[in-house]
C-alpha cells in the first residue's frame, strides 16, 4: 500500500492530505456549480433560450436542460456528473431537467459554506439524506390526487410544462395531442407506466406547429413511390397491407465480382432475365392479396426500381419505401401484421387490414395515412409539422416532454402546484423540523431548506422581478397557511397556483429533490481524483 501523500514545509512539518482533500472538494463543487449556473437562466416560463452550434455546423435552439447539457463539451469529471443528473431526471420524469441542476447547484453552495465552517462532509451528507426524505414526505402531503379520466386537469399539467418551451405559444395545440395520445395507448384503470415507444412521432417540414395532428393508425411523411404511368390509385378502402424486409429489384453481385458482356445478345438476355425475375416477384406479391407495400430501407441495394414499380402499378399495388428498421416493430404492432423477410413466406395471413389508406397533400408535401385498422395494436402516431428545421426539432423535444408529463401522472397519480410554491413550503417546514434536531444536523437542515428557495428566487429573477422582495412576500404567505401561493411571472405578483391551473406531476418534484441530493452527496464524499491510463 502506497504511503499517503505529504507536502513538506520549510519548517519540516507535514500536512497529511488534509489541505489536498479540501482543495479537491472545492474544485469539484466549483466545477459542478459552473454547470448549474450555465443553465440557470433557462428556468421557468420567462427563461432564456440557448443557441448551440455543433461541430458539423448544425444549430440547435432550446431551453430544455437535458438537451443543452447533452450537447455541451464537458471535461471535468464532476461537471459530467451534473450532465448525467439531468439525463437521469429526463429518464425518470421527462421534465424538471433544468430545475434538478439548479437545485443541485444551490445544495453545493450550501455544502461549500458548511465545509468552510468546519463541519465534516459525512455529517453534511447524512443530514442532507434525512432532509431529502423529509422533503418528499412534505411534497406528498401537499399533493392532491388526480383522475386520469379528468382530461382537462391533465392538459393543464402539460400546459405548465410547455409554457417554458420555445414553442410555448402552441401549447394549446400540443397539450391535447399529448394527453390523448397517452390515454389511447394505456388502460386507465390498471396502467402504472407508459411505453412511449407506442407513440410514434413523425416530423414533416411544412406548415406550422398548429397543423400538427394525432392519427389513430399510421402516418408516413412521404407519399407513395412515383410510377412512370402516374395513373395509379392514391386511395384504398379495405386495404391489405404487407410489411416486407426484402427488395423488389434485381439482385446485385458481390463487391468483387465482375460481369463481362461480349455482345448485344448477352446484354439482351440479362435484361430479359431481370425483367422475368422482377415480374415473378410482383406476381407473388399480387397472389398474397396485398395492395399496399411497406418496404424496409436497405443499404445493399434499391428497395424498388422503375420496372418493379411499373409492374406493381399495373397490378393496382402502391409502395412506400425507406421504412426505418426502428419503426418495423411499431408498424407491425399497429397493423397486426408480421414483417416478411422472404417472398416465399408472403401469405395472406401475414397481412394487415386497414379500412382506409389515403395519400394526401398538405402544404405542398405528400403524406400517407393508414387508418380504420382492423384489430389494431395499442399505438398512435403524431404528425408534427414546422416551418423550419429548428422549430420542428424543438417541437419534437417539447412533445416528448409533454408525453413524459402525462407518463409521470400515470406512474404516480398525484399533482402539485407550481410557481415555486412547493419549494417554499418545503423550505419552511424543513427549517422548522431542523430546529427540533440537535447538533450539526440542525444546522445542515437549515442550509438545505435555504437552498430550496433557489427555485422561486430564480423564477423571479428570470421574469425580471425583484427576487428578494418576491421570495420574502411568498414566505409570508406560506407562513399564513396559503400553501398554494406561488409566483405569477406573467403579472409579476403572488397568486394562487391552483386557480391559475399552474400544475405539475408530483413525481417531477420528488425526483428532482431525491436525484439532486443523491448527486450532491456523492460529490461531497469525493476527496481525491486519481488519473489512470
């Protein structure tokens, strides 16, 4: 075992690692706080957005904490822990990714003060663990149950989440879509979670976000493949849909093979064989009874060619190509069909049946919708439209957060008011609880309680209000028993959050505090950084 590092002094005295431990802790705390401060201005409905330029020149505009941090180049190992913290919150609750980092930053500032006062890190860690458990109990007491059948209340929750997004002006359009999408894929009475893979989001660059829609079935952001004749049908009733994973084009030779053609007769023979091969494939497709083909994208060769599209059009069969591998399972579940990897196994039993398959043109772009499916799976599709790529991608991220908010309410069927009200209530109750304890635990709980006020303070700060005055007034209201009073950033005043329908899932708040505390306790217990090759 290596001897502990020592630092020699001119007098001959040695300092056995104590100063080094302090320096490492302070370095870790400063690095993590830098990350928290970087995204703090993005918190709340009046928060600022960040423009992120990637190495390839792509630009992202967002104020979603998880998106911003995932794109940042972070080198300090402790700072990376805050990036992972935001990801964990995104996975657990889907919302509150900025708040969790801001809370962690405030707790680290509290730790910094406590360490400077000489309190041992282990004592701080234990007290913070106790405070987090107590905070979750207090939040649960504040919360009120929600019925999933109450669609309006769910929409209000989603509206609160979307109010801080770049596309907040379209919240009234996206919120009902997100709520209805989740309610259609779960059994309200028994569901304890939501598989978001059952909700397929399809992006199309046309129109505005207001043109987005929920489709009970499948939607594809491209039309049928064009045929030479141009007279093929665009609408099918009682359609038979086949999902195939093989190509309707001539087979290709191996990479290193060479085909030598010496005369025109050989060339003619090859073309005849190709025509015969493709016609045979098309006849087998027709024999199966399918009149709509969905073909998986292939990197080896073209999914179709002009010849196969011509034959299929003559047979009254339309094709959609370039189906992504990741979408195959969702499509198969929705249609109740089986993906087929070989033409020999394409039989009527493996097809899906849809009442209507229709190609339509919206905003100059074609889409294909498959609806009225017989024996459909519990899935839905959402078609998101946007005027440009930046708006479209942010709309998709916001919609994901909206779906996660509804999922959080399914997992834990309680909601709580927003606007900084829960944090102020927790701060006051924790401070009172801390006064009943003895020793350093009491002091640490008081610091934890003070750190909780960072959320209302930051909300007021980002809204251009006077944070100290607003938070002081909020404290007074809560001390009088008005536990649902929070910051109304639009009017710059203190209002009842339940009356304003500023609501959020309880799971978001509880996971924020538990995950932030867990991360801070881990950082607090690190006393050295060892570099290895």
